[in-house]
C-alpha cells in the first residue's frame, strides 16, 4: 500500500506540472519584468475571515492559520511611463500555489521529488525547498507571468496567479533581456510621477484615504473598486 501511495504521489506531482505547462503554453499570458519584492503575512482565520498576527503568535496556533505572500514588481524602473506596481497575493501551499507557482519554480530550478522519502515527508521536503527558493528571489530581477487559475469558482472572472518565467543574475542582465525582447533599452530608475485622482475624487489623497479606510473595515480590493466605482488596478496601487 505504501508503494502504491508513493507512486500515486509521484503521478500527482507530474500531473500538476503537465497541467501548468499546458495552461502556460495555451495562454495569452501577460509577463512582468523587474526587481521583485516579496513580503509575507501570518494569518489566523477567525469566523472565516483572515486576521494578521505576529510570527510568534502564528507559531503558537495549532490550526486555522495560513501564510500569504505578496509578489510585487516595480514596473516603472523599466517602463517609467507606467504609473503602477504590479502585485499579486498568494496563499502558500494553496491550490493556486501548487498549480502555478510551485510547479513553475520546480520546472525552472529542475527540482524533483526525493523518491527515497515517504509520501508526507517527500511533500514536506518539496514544499520547504520551493519556499526557500521563492523567498531567495526577494530583491532579484525576474520575469513573472500572470496565469489564470486552473479551476476558478467563477469561470468568467478567474484570479491571476504568478508563475516564474526567468531569474536574472543582475540588473544589467535583466535590461539586456528586455532590450532583446522589446527593441529598446530601459533607462533605469523610477520616474517621478504625480498621481492623479480617479474621476469623482477631488485629490489622490482623498481617494487613498477612502481606500485605506475600506480596507481596514475588512473589504477586499475587488469589493472596494465596486463600492467606489473605480478600476481595481487603481485600488491595488494604493499601498
């Protein structure tokens, strides 16, 4: 039975990799290139709502907890005419993490499950290796693709999930790759941009304050955008 479970686990990993590769190949995906900033939140789930807690508090919890990573790329360093920072949030070891992010990291770094370990130990070791490599990317220049989640609850509104495409040794290597792809070389350094308020707001500061207040009340970015009738990217850009 143990051998059968091990074989099943291996096949499951391979299926996840195949599904993600097929999805990536068939998708008209958007890619984002630049210096990556990674941050991590520790969450406790209270009445089905996430509440941020400290790392020490998180360690004491035995259940109803999760970790959320935020991936952010400063687009303006390479494209100063664009006034936003690309960002995506992703729960560690969630279905979307396994479907796209973990499988892409495994493919890029050619990580294979350790066949000498039993099923649970093998998955735990694999998760640890991928998480370690993920957070080692903080501050590095990368290209990340936006992929639709594989089985969204709402097929018409799938969430975008990050998938690793390339890691660059330096800013120069990143700029070289960008120039090769787009035919122009980035000038480097973020432009100084005056932020304009969305329609219906007297100032950007007013808009920013309202978004932060609604976030503090527990509303998600999509709900806020609908509530105040603005594009979701305008809400996401409020830090």
